[in-house]
C-alpha cells in the first residue's frame, strides 16, 4: 500500500535523495538540504494554518510505501503562483502591422514578458520513481493533489496551472535558452533554473527584455521547441490533459515549455467526487480502482484502493482497511478511476 501524504521533517534525508534523482526535470525541488528544509517547514506551516483565501501557502506531498517507509515521489501546490513575487511567463501575442499606402497588412507573432498567471494556483514538483511510471501511482500524485484542492477550495484560486519542462538535452543545453535567454544573461540554462529556484524572481525583471520579442527574428531551432514538453514530462502532461488542463497562450521563459491551465470548474475530477462511508466488502461483486481521500482537520492523505461502490458506501477488503487505518463508517472522498 502506498500513500500520498504531507511531507514531514523526518523525510528530509529521503527528500534529498529524490531531489537529486529528479535532476533538472524538477527545478522547484533543488537538491540542497537548506532549501529543501525551508520548503518542508513552509509546507508544514501551510497545512497548520486556517485559510480563508489563498496566499503564500505551499503544500508539499510525498509518496510513501507504508510497509518500508521509503519515499517514491513528490508533488507540490503553490496556493498562488505569484504571491510574494510575480510569476513570469512569455505570452504569445499577435502584433498587427499595416500600411494603407503599401496595401500591406501583417500579423506578427511576438512573445511578451508578463505576470498574468500570478493569481493562479500552481501544481509543481512532480516526480515519480522511474520503476513506478507504468503504475497507478503517478495518478495518485496528480489526482491526489487535485482532490485535495477540491476538498479545500478556500485554500486555492479558481484558476489552476502547471508548468511543464521544455526541451533540453543531457548536457543541459536548451535551444530556446541558447538563442534567447543567454543573450540577456550570459549564463547556462541549468544555472538560471537554479537561480530561479533559490534567488527569487527579481533578477528576471532586471535582465529580461521589456519589449516584445518578434518570433520571426528568433532562431528557427528555438522557434521549433516553443510550447513543446520534454519527453520525460509526457506522463505528467497526459495526466493533466485528461483532467481538462490545456496549453493556452503562455510558455515558460527559460526553456519555452508549455504552461497548462484550467479553471476549477473544468477539471474532470471535480465533477466526479463522492463523499462515502467505508465498510468491509462481503460481496462477490467485481472490484475496481478508486482514488480515496481522507481529510483530517487541515491534513490530507490519498490512496488508490480496490473496492465496490454501492450507493454512498465504499466497500474495501479487510486488509486494505487495516493498512490505511480507517475506522468503519468513516466518511471519505472517492473518485472512480
């Protein structure tokens, strides 16, 4: 049995291992103990708060194998992407240029630095151990967080988003960065991603261009990767897309990866949540998989279980019920998978 639960201080050593394994694919999980410790403490404090409206809270979840205590994945949520500092992205715009005398009317694609998405809640820090990519557990990280956001709507904005890593190679070369960002910063892609995580966003406004970048003037290699996700982000992209997230007109400013957005009421999972009580399965009916969420005070845990749903009652095996330590008749949230 595997659980998605809030991170604890005792997880820090395991979290360091996951951060190191995730590499540049998860820039919001820097492999440095001091920064990870700050993220863990911030998450614990966020869960403890009674929240009426979203603010500076950030919630970090870990995927734990209950029997061994081993951590197998991570996933986080920033209540507001731009609470303390604006969240910057490039917006795909169309600039109109026309001349009546020349009888020319042109629509030119341009990228404009903006912070339109600052008021969105942000899913981030998705990582799953490679040996679990073909299981239900990547869904547990993604859908479990969406269930948490649905159960505690006051903690989050009405618009949600996720930034997917763009195209870069094993040497840390990102075509978009090489032809655009490097011209303004003069440093490597991995360096700027690290600075973005640990130094805040001020340097972006200090160094990035204020005026629109005309796409036709950008090298074709960089143009070709705009809005494309890294191959290792395909799983995350599929999970979010299946729930109603879509690439809009925004891309990440360093590697041009896609930014997926969705309003809360467009999320598929939000329409399928049921509040049920638990019981022991004594039937011979065929079982199916369910996402199970349990809210206790301000905390939250999620599991994937096999069971039978009849009316407002979810029937589990005795073993499942004992593993997740839920009492008979306890109300939980469930979603059929």
